[in-house]
C-alpha cells in the first residue's frame, strides 16, 4: 500500500457499513443536527489558535464535496486528463465563511449533499468503477464517493472531540 492509499484508507475505515450510499445520508443528518443547534456565536468557535471555526469547517466540507463531485463526474464520464489537487488551507483562508450566516452555509452544504446523492444513486455502477488521476494518484469514481462519506465522518469526529 502506497502513501496515498494509506491516506485515503483512514477515511474509508470510518464508514461504519458497506452501504456507503446510506451512510452519505446518515453523515449529512448528523452534520445538520449538530449545526442546527449552534448559535451564530458558537459557530465562530475554533478550538485552538490557527484552527478553523465551525463555520469554516462546514464550508470546507462543502468545498471538498464539490471538488470530489467534479472528480467523480469526470472519471465516470471517461475523462483521461489528470485533475489537479487543491490546498484546503488556502481554500479556507479565502472562503469568507465567518462573514456568512450559519443558515446560508448549512443550506449550501445540504444542497451540495443532495446533488451528490442524486448523482451517485443514479450513476451506472460500471461508470463508478472508472479510474482517473487526481492530484497525481489513480482513484475510482466510487472510491471518491466513499471518501465524501469518510471525510464527513472524520470531521464529525473532530467536532465532537474538539469543538463540542
């Protein structure tokens, strides 16, 4: 197993069942429940200097899922060009998440997740097996879909352990 495979495996291992499409819904419900119970003031909390606020973390989930959606789409449709990586710290620093309302950020997250669910639930299983190259690494569309779930669960764990 190479370093990339080890890196993504830590997210895949967080998915509690084989039905990762169902876990897509469950992780969304947990995220919405947590964020729906926060005040605007609480959503600006960061557990340490230099760490993201809860608003920034929520927008990070949305940004990452958007990028993963594009990769899934591209590979499922047979894209042969290598897709770039992204610098999550740079994205967060330029997100202006803290200037937005929590309601707006939560609505965006839910819409992006709904879009992922519709696409992944209706995609042909053979297309999800397609492999492409993103950030210098080969990966299938299906694995990226699973990473949406594992990445969300990872951040739910961080929220529970360090924020709440």
